[in-house]
C-alpha cells in the first residue's frame, strides 16, 4: 500500500472519544477546568470526588494518550467501561489504544463489541473500514462504509475514509468525488481538503492554486497544506512566495531538514543564487547528515561554482552510501570529463 496513504490513515484513526455524559448524581463532581494545575491532576481530583463518572476517566485517558502514556490510558478506559459497560465512546477509545499498541485482533473485537451495543452507531463501522483498508481488505472496508451510510448519508468521516479506500485502489476519480462530498458536509474537516489539494496538484488542475490558497487560509496552522502550496508555487514561477511559505513552516518546525533543503533547491534551481543554495543545503545536512538529496545537491552547487574537486568528493560520499544513486553516478562521470578537458 502507498506509504502516504498508510500514514494518513494511521493519523486519521486516532480520533478523540466524544463525551457521553451520564446523568450526574445530586452532588456531582465539578467539571475540570485548566488553570495553573496540570489537567491530569485536575481530572484526578474530579474523579476522587465522584468515581462513577465514565466521562472523567475518558477525559483523563485522552490526556494520557496525548502524553503517550498508553498504559495509564488503558487503565482509565477499562475503568470507564467498568462504570458504564455500554459506553460506545469508551470502546472507540479502547480501539484507538489497541491501534497504538499494534494489536489488530483486539481492535476488531472491540469495535465489533461496540456494534453489538448499538448497531446503529456508524462510528465503529467507519473505524472497521479504516482497519480493513490498512489490511488491504478493500471490499470489506467498502462494505462497512456502505453500512455506515445506511445509518445516515450525512457522514463526512465516512466519505473521507471511502475516498482513502479508492485512493488505495488507485481510483482517483472516485476518491476525489468522495473527498469533495466530505468537504461539502464539513468544511472544517481538514483531511479531505488536503487530499483534494494533492489530487488537483498531481493533475495540474487549473483550480489547484485557488484551492490550495483557500485551504491554507482556512487552516493556517496546518503545515501539510502550506507545504503543498509552496511546492506548487515554486513549480509555477512564483519561487519568492514559495520561500515565504517555507519560512512560515520553519517557524512551526525549526530545523526541519526537508524545508531547509527545499529552500536551497528554490535558490539553486529557480533563483540561481548558488551561495544561498549552498548555505541551506549545509543547514539541511546539519539537521540530517544522512539526507542524500541534500548532499548530492550540495555537490551539484559546488560543481556549478567550479569547485570540481570538492564536488567530486561529495558525489563519492553519496555513492558510498547509495551506489545506485543515478544522478551522482552521472555527475562523477561528468566531472571526470570536465577535468580531462
């Protein structure tokens, strides 16, 4: 399966559990509010005042997950289910935790248990579709989505997952249709917007720039869309604006080797500024010394600057790490011919 699809689905599966508050007792525990006290401490205090609030255990489990304390999260979700054995939100979060642990069998069992409790809740169906898509059981995944749609045709998450299934099946037309529907149903849902951006960009669709700009405007803190826009701009004769977006991204992810490499590439290929290109390739390598594309392009810049000896040394370093790096092979031969002349 396409690695990017897997990554997108892996991120998408980790949904936060929704609140499903039971009726509080007459002297209900106060709702936790974040002050100077740590959120987990606040939730712990609230639980101590009322140990029969499943929603409080789920909130604390979510906080533990955010801190990658999976064991503690598992304890709280299990307690939430003990307090309320029919709490679908608890089973959904438990499935997410099993996903983080890579426990495929228990994910499926947990989601099926949720469906037994409420056959008309579409959320377990959509998650089962995601799991089966990751396992490349595409027809079964689509079946779960169809069942979710029978519950309600207003289901942006289901349309998004169906789009991802079609992407995995390399049916871009059907994928795009589903992503657009998901976006129409919930325009605050970033993932389908981003997938449309990628598809339009790959198709060189005339709507690409407009859609990318609107997505970045709507989701200014989402680096993926801004990165796609920067790539589009550098490839469509707008390198200066591309650099602005890379700078914005670097404020979000300082020292990111890919972003530093892209800046160097823009200066080298599109703006012809060899010195700045060299500086950024060096910065990229400082961040990731094994970044072969940055190393090769550093050699290419030095070659353009006439420093054939150092360029050849760098190309040789690339080939030492990856002997079949074709551009470096050609570069070594090219420099050999240059030095013979």
